[in-house]
């Protein structure tokens, strides 16, 4: 099993202290967390993309470019790239550049994105967002693989024998499809034989397991090898301590603050108590053995071989957050790496650039 640390770069007052960090300090925190993830042995670090309050993650290529310069080993993920909002040509240029600067450490998780404010900002409607996402991915995918592309597009000017630079380092980059609540992303992933990343953070496991089951069915329908399926999954929160009592006591203020925020902002409340949250959500709060057992229970439902954890402290103090991640890596990750397989592909650059000219299409 492989492990990612991810951030959406949420920027709101601390969930416990109420203090709002300056924007520059929040970005510095993201960089520090990426360095910590590499130091502790995480396999990847992901940066989300949102174009609305309270997120600072509107430009993941810039943030990941800085992280690429500070790190050497860890793979760099987007979580997710909102292709429904973006011009696929411009997105390709940004990420092909980042692919070279990182030495082929880039992987993308794509999706249509969430939030009505960012849809309004880019003049995308609920009726056309899925069509935009599919079209943008088709163009992006072809640009990555071919030297010249012709495409009769609906949502951007058509391409006629278009040549886009730079040519990428990886041939091609690996693209995961983020899946939360609908079948459209799942269908797109299965059609192209791409891996799926289940959000798995808001609800109990059942709806996510249903979508993963559907993904496997569509994967087989399109004639792909069942042994090549790769699924990743998120977690709603993490705090690992020596005992369950210690973990619950430390995490309770974080949960109660999140619960109050959900009620104040009108967000749906799924888990009313910390005990219910720990029992029925994907949160990994407990002793190392409890966390190991919970990941196994989810693996039985999802079959995932990649797991993401939150990179941010999220209301914990920095020292407590670091202790939790250190304990996860020393007492939890080695067991899960031994007992749950890796994804069915090497964790390294995909067919790196050899200097050959790409095909024309």
C-alpha cells in the first residue's frame, strides 16, 4: 500500500484557537508539510484545486512547482485538477512544464470540482459541467500523447493540427479520476482504463463502495484487464496515539469545532458525535492497531491500494500533528505496506522522455 498526504489549503481561523494565519504563513505551512511528508516517508504529496473561499488552492501548478524544488523523492499529486473549469491546452502547458521541473514525479487526479461559486466564476453550469470535464480530459489526454492534435471542441476554440509545447517528460503522465458521489467520473475512468480515487471523506463507506463496484463493472465492460485495476481512497481525518483514550481526548476539540462549523454554515451533519464519527466515517483516530484494523475493513469494501491522509494539522497543535504522523509511519504504515499490495504499476516516472519525437494525430 502507498500513502499520500494532501491539502486543499483551507484558509480559515484555526478550528480550536480561532486565530487566522496570514496568507503567506499558510503557504509556508503547506511547504513545511510537504517537506515533513517526504522526511517521514510518505509516497506522495497532493495539492487540491478550489477557486472559492476559504481555499488558497487556486494555482496548484505553482505550489507544486515550489514543492518540486524543495523535495527530491516524493511524488507530486493534484487533488483534484478541475478540468471542467480549465482550458485543457493551458492546463497541459502548466503540467507538462511541472512534469519536467519535478523530474517526472507528477501524477494528476482530475475531476469536475465542487462548489457553485467557482462554477459561476468560470461560467460553467451544472448542466454542462460533466460534458466540459469529459471534453477537456479528451483534449488534455491527446495533447500529452501526440505532437499535433486536431479536435472539434465545443467548449473552447477547435484545434487544427495544433502543436503545444513543451513536450512532457512522462509519456504519458498517470491520471487518476476523482470520484465522490456520481457515476460520470467513474465511467470516464473505466472507459480510458485509468485508476480511480474515491473521495471517501463525507459519508460512511457504503456509497463509495457502490461507486467502486460500478467502476470495476465498467472496467470489465470496456475490456480492460481486471488485474490492472487501481483504486485510491481518502480519509476524513487522522490522529494516531499510543491508546484509543489518548487519541479520542486529543481529537475531540477538533471534531467539536468542525461540527460547530458545519452547523453555522448550513453544511449537512452526517456524524453527530465523535464516537459515531470514529466508528462509521473513514477517520483514522485511535491506537496503531485500531487504525490498522480500520484500514483493513475499508480495504475489504474498496480494494484500495493507495490511501491519503490530511497533511494539515487541522486544529491540532503542530507538535501533536507531527507525533501522530510519525506514529502512523512507524507503527501503522509498515504493517499495511506488508499486508496490502501496492498498485499494479511501478511508483516511478511513466515512460520518461527519451528525446524521440511524438506521434502526429
